[in-house]
C-alpha cells in the first residue's frame, strides 16, 4: 500500500541515503539512462525547443541535454537541496523547488515535457496533475516503472493516462539501459 501523499512529499524532500542526491549524481548506470534519454529527445525535439523535466533532481538529464546543444531547459524538483545544486552548476539551467502539483501552473508552454522515474511516485490523490501537464505541451516523454506498486510506487500506464487529454503514442520501448524491464519509455504527441 502506498504511503499518504504528505509522507511521500516528506520522503522525497529529504530521502534516505539509498535515494540521496549524491547517489544520483554518482550512479554510473544513471549516465547510461541519460545518454538513452538524449537519443530519444534528439529524434523528436529541435535544439531550439523548450524542455521541462519534472523531477529533475540535481539536473543530470538536463546537463546531458545542454551538452548536446539544448538551451531552453527547465526543471522542477521537490528536493530543495537538489535544486540548489542545479543552480550551482556552470550550466545556465533554471530549476525551481516544489512539488509538481504546486509548480505546474506556473510553467509556460513547453515543446517537450519529460519524466524519468518520477510520475510513478505521485500519489493517486495527485492524479489531477496529469491533465495540467497535458495542457502545458504537445509532446510528452515518460520513462517510468509501469508495473510495480509499493509504498512509494504507483503503477500506471501513461499512454492510457494521457490519451483522454488528446495524446497518442508514437513510440514505446521497454529495453532501457540501466533500468529493469518494468520501466517503459513512451513518447506521446497531442492530436
């Protein structure tokens, strides 16, 4: 059974060492994930387009995108320490602290919104935020664990989540470097 939403906020605002921001930065497998992400983004998004990462943590994915020419980058993360680290990088990447539920209304329209292992941690009480995310872009990329439930995991099929908001799937893949087969990468466009 999943924790209450407030407990999830508390946990991800200051996670235990196995989910710490320092582990996130130093995880070699995570670099494979970011490289994979960049390959997918390059297929669908021009370097002049705007990109928002929901749950950016310390900004590793955004830095990988910056290194290949993307400049209009924005991140949201619940962990203030992680956001402070993003701001401390030499890259001009903007990040804001807060929950997705709190911050999504403040975000301007984006050419791409993406997530990697973040939406799966949203409590079912926050399902309202999917419609708000859908309203902010015409292109979504999700890399999420869609097949496991737990105290901090909520299995969802993101194609089925976003289709009612006018999206259709253009790509699906479940062989993602450094991630187990429960993770699915989906690219969805608005009709």
